[in-house]
C-alpha cells in the first residue's frame, strides 16, 4: 500500500506556496537540491506528476489532495505541540476572501487572532463566486464565499449580507444624469447607457445586474476597470464613473455629501464562511472569530 510521507507532502505544499524551489528551500532551511529530490521522490512514490515547473510553479490536479493532506498534518501538529506546551514556529494558514470583505471587515478578526495564536495568514483574494474553488483544490483551508452549498469535505456558516448601492459624486450625477447635487438621483435608461461605469474586473457583474434591473442595456456604457477594492472606491469618489459600493464602504462618503445614491434596487450578496471539516483547535478558533465578526457587521 502506498503511503504519503508527511515530510514530502509538506515540501510540496511549501513549493506551491512559495512559487519556486529556491524560495521553498529557504523556508524549509534545506538546499534547493534537497527540495527537488523530495518532490521527485514523492512523484515517483505516487506515480503522478505533481508540479508544473513554470515560474511560478503550478500544482497539477493530482497535487491537490496531497497539498490538502500536508496542510492538515501541519494543523494537527500545531494542535498537538500546543497541547504539550511546546513552542514552535508559527503555522501558515491560507484563506480566501473577496476583495470587498478584505477592504471592509475581514482584517480585524485576523488581527485579533494573531495576537492570541502563533499563526500567519496567507490570503488569497478572489471574487466571492470563485473562492470556493480554492477550497476544492486544497489551496486554502477556509474561504469567504457566496456559495451556500458546502464544498465537499467542508462545513458552512452564514455570515450575513454585503449590500451594494449605486453611487456617484454629485458633480458626476449633475453632468450625466441632471442631478441636483444632493439627495438621490434617478437616472433613466438612456442616461445610464451613456454614462461611464466602473467595474472591478471583467468578472464583476454587479453593475451589469443593476443596469438590467433599471431597464438599461448592460453592454452599452463605457467601462473603466479598477481591480483593487480601495482604489475602486477612490475612483468612484473622484468621479471617474458611477459604481456599486458596499454600504460598509460608502456610508461615510454619503453622509459627508461626497457621494449620492442613484436610486434603483440595492444588490444583496449573501456571504458564507466555508472551512475544512478537519477538527483543529486553531482552525475552529479562526472560524469562530471570523463568523462572529461577519455576523456583527454584515446585514441580516
């Protein structure tokens, strides 16, 4: 029966995390040659190619369960040494989160956790509709996702709803929609078809969904793309275009009169926390803190 040597699996995970054999060698305090030998031995043992030797390296489909095994071993080792009172290096915990959660509420619980536990966080940012895929591949141990159905081998907890509203600067609204400069503007479909809109990236469909709800053709407006949550909000506040922002991110600017609402229906995005079913004191502590914060700040 083939068995996976934990040391070899941990080496594979380190290479994938670091992106190169040299960087993994530095992290593991061994030579790059030793890293290469371990990966080759693991591939021969399993009869599978596990790494695509690109820059950075990429795991093959066969590598995903081995990487997950390695992360589970690291967590269990952490829990065991903690129970024995043995001091050890901080464990690295990869998590996935959508950009707007990262920009508004997600970092506070991580900061609290880092003061109480020997852990460092390796955050993977992706759209909430795609973070679940990082769980399935074993890339991360937990994720903020829009997916309510549990990923295989994971458990799920509801966090709350991130509610988005269409906003623009008073000057932008006056120029494109005939706004009075304050309050809420109700642009018609023709104006929305002409006014520049800001998308996060090519996968961002929030603005298009809102346009459809207002009876405007989503393919018509000229589009800016600003793929960073803070910069996306700043672009809106500078009048580059109109956009949907989370209430958590836009409320202060609305109260200050720097932004105004464009009316129309808000777009609710329910969020969930999914994590591996592995019973780990550390992973459970992370989940408890994140779920509590989400339920405190998100709408219900």
